[in-house]
């Protein structure tokens, strides 16, 4: 069982996702994971104020970015400064990070890396496809997966853009995500949560669909 004090808070922010010359209005999920003393923040979208409010003065051990599309990292530097916390991004997405934040530094995520928060382990799974450096964060003790834009209710994240690949995201889902316990709750980067058990049976359907 997960540490009994572990809790997950969801903040939704609204703003613009910009890539390859296009712009879309989006709502993003930000996740604050921890206890009364310390937290991890997963993603840093659009607006720092509600995220800082949710943290409420607790110690922030890290700001973990599921990937570096601008809508997931917009306010990462602002949060880092305000909350005195390191930002973590997988090096596979460095070119996307630079499109938004130039040569501003950050810490690096690596596959298999483990963070501990509130006595509970958070495992980094590099799941390329939506972007080369996309990562999911898996909390086995709590049966929780923070999937970013790798897996949504109804299928994999979009792959019709620069640096993305449908075949790669399918391989990532097969090897890292859909073989997790079926009761694992999937907390997505946008929209409603789902579970591994609800999505895994549809893999072949997604492959036939091709997106």
C-alpha cells in the first residue's frame, strides 16, 4: 500500500498550445503529488498562480515535465524560481524545450529514475512517440500512472507532428504502459482519467486506425 498520507491534487489551466506554426486552445492537467510536507509537481502549464496556490507553502522536490511541448512547460521556470525547485525534462525533448525557453538550464529525467515523495516511489518511464522525450510517471504502490500525452481515454496521444511517431508511441505503450496492472489509474495531460484495464484491450484497434 502507498504511504497513507499520499494524495493527488489536480489543477486545470487553460492556454495556447503552439507547434509547427499552428495554435490551439487547450486545457491542461497539472498534478500535485505528495503529503502535508512535500510534493512533486507534474507538468507546468499556462499559469503559475493556481499551481503555487495548490502547493500552499509545502516543499517542492521537483517539477517533472512529461514532455516539452510548450503547453506542458510554459511556467516551469517561473515555478522553479517561486518554489525554489528543480525542473526535470528528458533530454530527448531538449529541442522542444529550447523552442520555448532557449538555453535555460534544467535537470534531466532518465528511464528508470526513481523519485521518492511522501514515502512512496515514483518511477520514470521514457515513452517516446508523442515526442522523443515523453515520459510517464508510475507510482506502483498507489496504482497510479501520470501519462502526459502518451495515453488518453480512447487511445494514444497525437503523433501527426514534427518529432513524433505513431509506430514509436505504439511500441512504448506495448512495452511500458499497457502491461502495467489493469487497475492502474491513468492520469492524463488533458481531459478525463482512465485506467490501463480500460485501454489495453483496444491496442489492435488503435494500430488498425493508425492514429
